[in-house]
C-alpha cells in the first residue's frame, strides 16, 4: 500500500512560490509578444457622432480606468460627438447606445483581457454635447482628470467619480430649473463655478484639505449661496472627498 503524506507548510509555500514565478514568466512572455505586434504599439483614435433627431433626453455613462474626460457644448447637430485617443490601438474602446421611449442611453464598450486589466492604458475622451437636449452625465475616472464646461447645455443630472485626479466643473452658464450634483473624489482638487443667479446648497463630507470660497457662506459641513431672485434655479451638490482642496465660486 502506498502511503500518502500531506505536504508540510514549507512545501506548500514553495509550490505556491514556483507557481507564482511561472505565472509571471508566462505573462511576461505573452506581454512582450503582444507589445511586439506592430498594431499594439500604434496609438488608437476614433471619432463618434450620435444624431439628436427624435431624441428627447439622454443618459451618458462614461467609465474610464486611467485617463481623462473633457466635456464641452460645441455640438450643434449631434446629441453627442467627439473622439477618443488610447495608447494602444488594440484596446480602442467604442460607444454603444440604445433608445427607449425617445431616451438615448450611451455607454463605453471596450475590449478587455487580463494583461490590459493589470497594466492598464490611458484613454483621453473629448466629448461635445448638444445644448438643446436634456442630458444626464455619469462620469467615472479611476486615475485621471475630469474637465466639464458645458456652457448653456441642458444638463439634468451630474454624477462624477474620481479615484485620484483633479475635477473641474464650470456650470456658471447653466440655465435650468433644478440640478442635482454628486461628486466622489478620493484624492485631488475640486473646482466648481456656479451661476451668480442661483440658489446653491453644498453638503460636504471630507477629510483633509483647504476650502476656498467666493460668494458662499457656511461651515465645514455645508455651504450656501443665495439670491434675491425668486425664480432662480436650484443646485444641490453633495461632495465626498478624501484628500484635496475645494474651490467654490459664483460667476456673473
């Protein structure tokens, strides 16, 4: 009869170490083969255009691991237009969309594999939005910056998430009735410009950083801006931040 002996703890750790080394070795070889491909080293670029015809409102969900998102209101013909740059053409993402009850839903679809998940890849999104269609923007960047200057576009909702990076939001030209804004930022500075003619309520939950105010009163838990205009729009902002400075300013 052959006796079976359980391996001791040292042997188990030894086997695990060997498996780990082999995994990294195989992964490194495959990664070298991938990066040696002529197409993989080439920067990827693509444009996108979504017509605004027959669309009454839109919901745009952009989630980026590493890179930047820049939003402006320069699109007149299209609901959404712009371009995206990536470091490797092989991982070029694209936007997908669906329409339900005249509402267009737009999101990112990108090729993924284990090596892309490990080493990542920077994406730079330059997006222009239509200024006549109510749009809900849900933006998320793991590492990188978010820059939003929508002019007088009809933003109906803003949800912004950034793990590490700066966030700049200029809505001083916004002319809607009510705008909810939710911001979550792990580490980085936040700058928000509001219209002078508006009622603003900013609720804060933050750890470390300075705050710079122009046109606001309040304390560390919340800040407010008031106007005498009874018909002024209302903006509700909720900010959760780990480390970084915050600038709140009203602009005429």
